[in-house]
C-alpha cells in the first residue's frame, strides 16, 4: 500500500502504513458523571466520554484549554471552530492551514520513520486534549499512561467527517460552532448532489503516486468524494484501499477523466508523455486534471471546495 502524504489529514505517508483498518463510523460521545446530555447547539456538558475510532474510551474531564493536533485535518477543524488560540502543538510542516498554524510548535519527527510525536515535548506542553488519526498504537498508549487524553478520528467518508466535526465540538465545548459548520457543509454537499442529479456518472481514475502507479479503492475518503462528484471509479474492483495499478489495466479500463493528485507531482503533460498512457481515453482526449490534494485528501472543513473542484473536472458543463 502506498497512500498519499495528506490522506486523513495526513501525517507523512509511512504513518498510514502502520495504521489499522478504518472504522465504519465516527466516535460515539456521551456525557459522563451522571450529567444530562446537552442538546445540539448548546454548550457541552463536562466531563464528556468518547469512544474513538480506535475503539478506546476516553473521558475529557473539563473543557480543554491546551490542545495538540497530530494530523493536518484535525488542525484545520480546531481552527475552523475558533479554537486556534488553544492550539499548543501540531504534527509538522504539513499543518499549514490556516497560515496561523505554521506558528504553532511542531511535535513530530520521532520514531524510526520520523512520523511519531516527540513524547517528552508533548508532555512538556501539558495538553488536556491530543487529537490524532489512525496508527501509532504504541505511542498513543505511552501518552495515555502519562495522563494525556488521546482521541483518534478516522473519517472514511463525508458523513463520517461531519460526525467527527460534531464530536470535536462536543469534547472541546464548541458544540454550537461545530453543529453550524457541519450543517453548512452538509447543505453544500447536498447542493452539489442536486446539481449533478440525473447526470450519468463519468468513469475516472485518481492517481496518488507515480512511479509505480498508485490509486484509491473503495472504503477510502477520497473514493467517497469521487462518487459524490459524479465519478464511476474504474478502481471499483480493488481489494485494497490504496492499490498499485498496472498500466495495462488502466488502458483496458480507459477512464474518461484522469485525475492527478498534487501529491503525485505530475503535470498533465508529464502524464501524456508516459509510456503507454496515450492509449488511455482520458489522456488521448486531453482530460487529465490536476487536483489539489489538500482540498480532497484531508478530511477537514475545506473538503467541500475539493468536492466542487472534482465535480467541475468531471462535469465541466454543469454549474455546481
């Protein structure tokens, strides 16, 4: 498996190689300590207990004031909820949006592959919430043993992301803002779906890396966005989430649109020059479209802009 660097908001790619299988739904949240459940849109009640996407139950005792995020997607969610001033640590240079995120201390770079957090640095920041994605079970356990509340989020589709945003709102006390953001994103997604209603799906291929050629299969966040954008991915038969794909299969399937992630670093002209690629319908027709990976591969607040870009690339004659 060779995933891209920014999937799931990403840490560098190697972290995803260590990740477990994705969860089917977002974390479940309930107030603990006998208090009543807070209605949507109101201030959250604390303590709050979360069963996260690692299946670990975590209790947040009070509204967090010092947050560390270990995924660019989580960083973007925290800022979108107006909690940027509480952010005391981020994973690394990929935490680059909004620009203010670049000024936050980077806590990544440890471990054999340089993708683990620096445990001592994290503990020195005294976080009362650590938000991350799948993978890194050993260092997560170390942080928990040191008293750091670790919550794992792993959005496998857009609906899951919206629930993750609501979850972050509940465990940070930003319930109102999270509900408003999730509802706005849901409405935008519905608007795109309405614009594409009745349009036949276009066959497409999404390149995440080359060479060798890697793509996305069913069960990934990117694949869900492709389908929502009006694509019929030719990688539907894949039995892996990030499979390597042969040029022979690509030529045989001959997708109508060829999408190239910016993480792959290839231009449409470079794709057209590759051996055998001129036999692909999309390449021959000049329908090779670069895609901003930050908008499509990070499950965060900007993903609706990515969905719109995908829809426009696949259906340029439809106003979305």
